C-alpha cells in the first residue's frame, strides 16, 4: 500500500505539472508573431518570416535586403535588436529573418532535417512571401553554416556575407556528439512536465516572449526536438551539405568575419578553424577580432 500510494502520488503530481504546462502553452499561443507564417514542404509545416524596411531606396533602385540567420538561438534573441538599430540609423534599408524549423514561431519539421533541407524551406518561405533579394547574408555561430548553404543555392542574388563568430564545418562533431544528443533526448522526455517553465513563470516572472523566443525558449519541446534533429545529422548529412556548398559558392562573394578574441584565446581549435575558414571561403574583405585586449583588423 505504501508503494502504491507513492506511485499514485507521483502520477498525480505529473498530471498536475502537465496540466500547468498545457495552460502555459495555451497562454503562449496568444502571443502573435511579428511577421507571417508560410506553408513549406508540401504544406507539412509552417515557417515564420518577418521583413521590415523599403524594397526600393531613395534613388529608385532596388534595395539589398539583409537576411539574418540566428546561431544557437533564434534571431529574435539578440540579432533582431541589432537589425532594428541598423535600420533605424540608416545603416541598412531593409532586413528579413526566418525562424529555423522548431525555433520560436516556426513549426517543427519532419525528421531527418539537414542544413540543405532547412535552406530549401527558407527559400520556399521567401518565395511564397514574394521576397526575391538581392541578399546580404548576416549570421552568427552555427547559423553561418546555414547561410553558406543558402548562399550556394542563390549565388547570383548574394551581394555579401557577414559572419559573427562563425562555426567551421570541421567542428560539427561537437554539435553531433552522442553525449549532447543523449542530453537533448533526456530533456525531451521530461519536457512535457514543464517543471522549469512553470518555476520560471511563478518565481522569476518569465513571460510568453521569454518562453517563445527568449531566455526560456530552450526549454520548449519543439526547440529541444529541433536541436536533437540538428545533433543527429550534424556530422553526416549537414556536414556534407556545407562541404558541397563550399565548392559551389561563388568565390567572388564579398565576406566579412567578426570573431571573439576571448573565444579564440579560450579555444585554440576553434581559433585554428576560423583561420582555415578565412582562407577558404569567398573573397574576404575584412576580418575583425573583438573583445580581446586589442582589436585586430585583417583585410584584403
């Protein structure tokens, strides 16, 4: 009877947590995305896309659109504010960004999902939205690999690439490590309980935006699933996509790299791969190293 009572109590507690999690999801669903969601992949799932700015500049010519790609987090968590500031101060005339499948307001995609598949979904969403470029690609972290794959498929429309702390394809084994995959799988198993999300809402005042694309978005079941999808194909299908894109990409595409001096000192392997990336990709105009005691600048 004691064991039965403990099991019944644990089951009742799990049901209570799942009820609270469903309630939070219902509240979060009322948070409307800033752009539109478009069906892709034969209407299997929807991709969220947001654009702001004028397509035509003051001279009457078509404006190049800066297409942002987030890193480990969605564009909304950091790069969106950067894009708005650049637009408001006149540095750029127009920008767009899309959430990768499973992140923020985009639906999770069927498995497997490689970088080329995600790039094709982005291309389809842009086409359905009537966005044709020309594009300047701006990305961070692992998002730089997605941008490079996208660039290889739209060579004639790409006017330049900006990469912030880019990840080299040879380091995808870190993303695809079995230990990281098991951790994501375990998070996915317990995510329906939503314990972290519930405590965050009750004790730290996490809002719907925090849970959708902000500080707590990593606790979302769809985000965990997207990260697990990324983990499963990182060192196989996705790496092959990036290696192939390197051969296809227009070598005359101007490239600017911004990297962290602190990260380069902390991770020598990462530093070596950034050097290798600098020597291999596109026509490098400038490479800035920031955050160290001195700011270095290498340009061609």
